[in-house]
C-alpha cells in the first residue's frame, strides 16, 4: 500500500471502531463527503483491499504495444546506440515517425539491460591556489597515448610541471617505470635543482617511505634526497599536470605528424630543441614571489657526481663464502684488499646505475670489485648424513612379539587337501 492508502486505512479503521464519523474521516483524508462514502463502502465490502487502487499490478492503458517497443529498441541499437535519450528520440521521430519520450526510451533499454549508467556527478572540490615560489612543488605524471598515431610503438610521455610557474619539462620513455621516473627527475634536478616537494599520482612506483609495505626504490630515493613525496588521491588533485598532458596530446601529436616523426629519439629531439621552449614561452607565468626554492644537489649530500647513484635501483645482498655477490644473474667478485672486513655471510648494498654499472658499498664505503663473465664454479661435495643410526623397533612393537603370538604369513597352518585324479576315477568306473 502507498502512504496515501495507509492514511485512509488508519482513518476508516477508526470509523469502524466508532471513534470517527465518515464525514470526519473523509476530511482527514482530504476527500469530499461523497467520495468518502464511496471509499467507506468499498472498505466495508472488500476490507483493506478495497482501499488499494484498482489498477495496481496491471499494465497501463497508455503502454506501447510489444511490437512497437521491440522496433524502437532494435532501431536504437542498430543506429543510435551511442546517442543520448533525447537526441535518439528526436531521430526516431524525424526518420521513423516513432513518437516516444526520453524517459520511456530509457525505461525500455533498462528492461533489456541495454542502458549504460551515466557517470555520477563529481563531488564538490575546493580550488587549490598555486604555490608562491618556483621550486616549492613540482607535479609529475606519465601520459599514456598513441603519440605517433601508428607510425611507431606506443610509449609514455613523462611530464614535470612547476606548480607556481607552470614551467614544464617532458621526455618520451617506453613505459612508466622506476628507471624512467629516475631519469626524468634527474634531468629536472640537473637543470634547476631539487624541489622541496614532488606531487605524483597513486602509481605503485611512487609509494613513499612511510607506506606500511616495503617502500619502492623511488620513495627511498626521495627520502634520501630530502624531497617530500606527496601522493594525490584523484586526477583532479593534480589537475595542472593533467591539463598539460591534454596540451601535449593535442599540439605535440600534430607537430610530430607535420614533421613525420617516427621514433622516440626523434620525438625527444623535437622536445628538447623546439617544442618545450615554445611551450614555456606561451604558457609559463611568473610566480607570486621571486625566490627560487630549488636546492643545490650538493646541499643534501648528493653532489652532481653521485646523484645518479641515488637515483638508481639499489638493494642489499649477502656475500657468499667465495666473496662473490649475485645481482640479477650477474656476479661481483670483491677484491682481497677488503679481507679485513670479514664480509663473507654479511649484507652489503649493491647499486645499478642507469648506465648498467654495478657498485658495491659496505658501511657507506665503496668496495673494489670486478664483474665476472660467468657464474663462479662451486664444489659439489656430498652432504654429510646427519643421522645414520640404524632404526631399532621398540620392545612392544609387533615385530618383537614371539612366534606363538604371531603367525608367519609364508607358512600355511591348514592341512593340505589331496588332489583328485579325475581320469583315474573314470577308468575305474569304466
């Protein structure tokens, strides 16, 4: 029952109990006296069901026929599947002389599971003001797109943009990997210095040091360089770099099409020589304050000579008894000059730079070592047997019971049954 019908049920129930008159109940329900008496009559004859609308559960008299409904849905799927309901209804009237409302069309599609739910309206967001100084915060993101429009393999454009000035740097890479993030950030730091903070998205390679799980290489490097790593929880939070990605996907793609660029190397050359300078001249703005908050690389103990040793993959490895360290199927032999450290069985830090060179460190001291051409030969000695005593069953084990208590399964105790000679018996009988 609807709310209105429940109100009528309560009112005319009181009439039935003698608490109200029919006229008073009709006034409470907003009915005229004449209509109230009709409702009271139906209530007296049919009970609660008499108060329910008579068309409840029946098809509407204005319902379209099944043949027309099927035709509308078929035409929509064949010709107007990606149209909105309003535009699709206009086309159905113009082209096919079928009059249907947008709500009816949407209902028909929902009945058949063909309705695509629209995106929910975004929640209210507060506009974030730009940072006041150059270098206060830099946003970084990887833009995935068919940059060469089929002329080359798909790749990713790593983009960095200063939040205060919109000054931009970008470079093509095969994928959005840790090595790509290290390289593009190192190029920005080499030109401008280390920013105070770096604003990135939720990609797994940007997980910071305080994450409950094991931190990533990039998070470790940012902590080592004293750069605050901020992770955005939505694309709208880092809208400045997202809008810059849209500019690249529009202008850069068309520029490369005009120049018939067919590789990442050609694309990076265009960015470095022409495109980025023109982009920054057009869209970069002045910061509210003139201070440059970028820090020199050497100010945090990472000079230009060893910045690449910070922005690299590094992990700890155990030194073998032969003073060799294994790193991704590569082998390092530590020089004997470090014999006094007693490194066998200890852990040391192995770094792989962007050029592929391996560096071994122990207690922040770089070790002298050389890479072996192949895996070192290992002696194949037979492992000693730790417990070679013969097992002896306990005294109460069934094997130790006497012969009188157990029978030998190989000896049959039943008397032998004589074998009958059927042929001899037949001859005697004959």
